C-alpha cells in the first residue's frame, strides 16, 4: 500500500510541476510576443541541435497530443 501511495505522491508532484512549468513557459512566450512578434516566432521555431534539431513549438505540440 505504501508503494502505491509513494507512486501517487510522485505522480501528483510531477503533474503539478508540469502544470507550473507550462504556465511559466506560456507567460514567457506572451511577454516575448508583446515586445516583438517576430522574435517570439523565431524563438518558438528555432531548431535546437542538442535535442535533435527539434523546435520548442514541436515540443509544445507533442506534449498536448
């Protein structure tokens, strides 16, 4: 029983951290967009070689599916 409780605690903690990160990322992109639409788009569409040339937008879309 304690193993299940531990798993659920970790699951809920991870889920909360994931939601917090999503809200922070959204706020950052919104702030960038307010300053410069073009640069915000560049930020979202820039390929990151460290992660196999995937873009931030691709990560966001994959996460939502």
